[in-house]
């Protein structure tokens, strides 16, 4: 097991049967894991480095402590922006989010406490979201005079335009059960059950074909920008790609040869 901590970003590597899991933690717990430009840049570099690992199967992203996943971007830093400095700041936040979307393996957001503003955008950039019943979600930027931008654009596909408008225009928070009902998260559990819920999803991922999962994430990423017809054609290409290694034949043969329970009379 290997762990590094750089500028508020902790990375713990865990070797398991079937591959490697990376646990990435935003570590600014005394400030509700608020992120600034330094943390954004370090985070993107850490995620890009993880993406180079052939043995990587999944990433679990969380915030230090239980009070917040990510409580938002630094108000103190943003208060000092002007029109010239605003673009590099928001671009760094986009790069942080996009590093998760471009990572070739699934990212599971482990959400406890507040996921607000930039924190919700980071969560939306993950592939799966599992939340504690204590989690609170919101896009509160309009309350401090700025619009919600960049990966907030992912929200309409997750929760629909009406609910996106409600979150972004009113700036009000929602609780975990509302987030589940809206489709913002896939699962809500009690705080003590959060680790087991994450581990259940990891075990499912580790049972799947490593290359198939990577191809599937890449294809779904492409679908977001394609028409239905283009998506079908991309799917055909992806299916053909899957046969460029022996993974399908090997896993299908194992499925065919799996032990079967004896029926009555055998």
C-alpha cells in the first residue's frame, strides 16, 4: 500500500486481486475541504499520473473527514479575482473536473457532508456517486454574485433541465434523499455503511473485464457529444475494438465453463 500527500491531495494505492484501486482524498478538512488554485492544479496532476497506470481499475474520490466532500472553491481567492484573472482560475477548476472524466477507469465519488458549488461539479464529473445520508448538495454561486459554470453543464443530463434550473437559479441546497430521488446520486446509505457500499461497487468492477470497462467509459464519454446515429456507429467500432485482445474469448469461455448447480434428478 502506497500513500502520498501533496498540497491537500492524498493518494493511497491499494493492490487487490484483479488490479489496483486508488483512493484520492481532498485534504483540507479544517476548511470543509475548500479547494483553491493550488489544490486544483495538484489534483489534476495526480489524476493524470494515475491514468498512466495500466494496472489501475478504479478511483475512489472523497474529502477528508465527514463534514464535507468538497465545500466549494475558495471564496477568499475568488474575492481577489478580476476579469483578467477569472479565466485562469475557472480553467484550473475545469481541468480538475475534466481530469476525472478523461481518466480511463471509473471514478466513484464517496460523498459525506457538503458537496457545494465546485464540490458538486467535481462530483458530477465522477462516474458513480454514493452518498451518506448526511450529505448536502447545492450550487450556491448566485448567492455570491457569480453564475454556476463549467461542469455544471453536466447536471441537465443527470437530473433534467427543470431541476438544474432550480439548483442554479435559486441557489438552495438539497438533502441526500432528494439527490437520490432526482438521480444526482446512485445510492444513499447511513454513514456507518458508506465504506461497505463503496466496496460492493469496487468488487463488481473488479469482476468485470478490465479492458471492457475502460472501453465502456470511453464510449459513454463519446456518447455525450454525439447524435444517436453517431453513437451507434461509435458503439460498433468499440465492439470491434474489444476483440483486439483475448479478453472477450477468455471471459466468455470461463462463463460457459462455470460450475452449475445440479438440478433435481441429476
